[in-house]
C-alpha cells in the first residue's frame, strides 16, 4: 500500500512538472511569433490620429508572479493585498512619467513606474490609509491628492508617502470623486457627485475657495458630476454625467460652454465619465455605455471615436477615468478588463511646427 501511494505521488508531481515544461515551451513559441502591428484610429487608408501603446495590469507587468510550487499546490494567499488591478478608476501622471491609478475594489493606489520597472503603492499606513480611493491628481510640488469616498476626504501625500494635507471637515464632502489640479494657480478641484457641485480649494494649504454649481439641468448646474480635467489655460472641464454633457468653466468659475447631448451615436453622450484635454485643445471623453472614448474639437464637434466592446487592445468594458499627459498620451481606466490602456496622439508631419 505504501509503495502504491508513493508511486501515485511521484506520478502526480511528474505530471505537474511536465505540464509546467509544456507551458514554458508554449510561452517560448509565442515569444518567437512576430508582434502584431499596434492598432490605430481611424483605420487605413485614412491617416492615423491615435495609436495604441500598451496596457498596465499590475505587478506582473514588470515582475513574474511569485509563489512557485506552494502557490500551485495550495492556491494563492487570499489575505495578501491585491497586486493586480481589479477595478481601476482614477488616473494621474506625474511629470517624471509615473502613472498613479486608484482601484476601488483592490482599495489601493497603484504607482506604475515604467522606467524603474516597478509597481509601488501610496496611502497604505496610518489613520488616513486609503479605503475607497476614486479620484487622483498631482500638483506642481508632486503632492499626490487622493479622493476617498469612504473617508469623505481628500488626502495629499508627499513624494515620500507621508501625509501632507487632508481636506474635508465633517459634512463638507459627501462623495468626493473626480479631482483635477490647476498647477499654475495652485487650485484643487473636487467633484462631489452627491452634492452636485465642484468644490475648489488651495492645493497648498487646503483653504476652501468656492463652490461651483448646484443640482439642476440648466447651464452651470450639475446632475452627478463625476470627473474633472484642467487644460493648459486653466479652464475646468466637468463631466456632468446625468446631464449627458461636459461643462467648461474659466478659472474664475464662470461657465464658458458645454459639449455633448444625450444620444446613442457619435458625438452624443450617455454615461460620460473620464475627461481630458490635449495640447491642442481637443477634448477626450470616456463613455461607459459606448465602451469607447470620443474626441471633440474645441467647439464641441466630434472628430473621432476610439474603441468598442471587448478585451483586446483598444477595446473596453466599462471605461471610467481618463487622463491626457503632457506628451499627449491618453490613459483610460478599463474597469471591466482590470487594466489601464495607453494610447498616443499621432501628429502628422504637416501638423508639426
């Protein structure tokens, strides 16, 4: 009986080793295959305007998953904090290229550093440890602001990870979500979906400046504002989600214009979330209903839409936050696919100055 059990155990282990070897061979074969061309939009023969670059998923982007035989035999350690994105929402990019991503399911703020090939985390310790991070923004001093829907506060972290500032007295914020920074004027904008307002604070000391809007459907009013962006001239863009539009305000809080109307075709909005603006004033809006992002010119006319439903490059499932960095790279939180997709605006030779 002992011999039989030993034989079965040996056979089981040999089987696992053979399976691992086959998987390694398969992976090697895949590496030999020629990489497919990066998707572009619009499709040829039109000149490309947007090019797919990459996607971030978590620690395994830069490091092979650990655990070895122990993980294979007894399963992963479910008590350990998540190291892979689960439900990403907010995105901000620092001037050095680090990508900050909030994740409402993993309850962490991921920091992707492609130069150092590392993934780290902020807001992990102390009484202001993140609980449900949603919005994220970075000021000129590299303070990272995180909106936490459970704490009902916005917390600013220094580059070394220590708390620099906490914004939101008792009852001041009900559901802080999207954040944006006007670096030149040192203003932090906070979208509060439950208060149907955008609150403005000094990003230096947290002093309250003013509130923009109230609940309603008229110009300058909001119905669940969710995401924010600030362009290079200091204008504020507010995704007014259930009014099916993006409203634009000047630095004083005065309404300038709005983009979008409700509908199910290009140029319309249905469940707009993330918003961003590139170096030429084009407005990018992610829509969870359409599973794409649309690009509008400064006057609000539709230029292009990118994406469709799916899990491949340039496909989405419930896109949320969107950010456009100083190099006109577009980052989109692809919630249902547990990743952040990155695109590059393509500038044709005739457009270069």
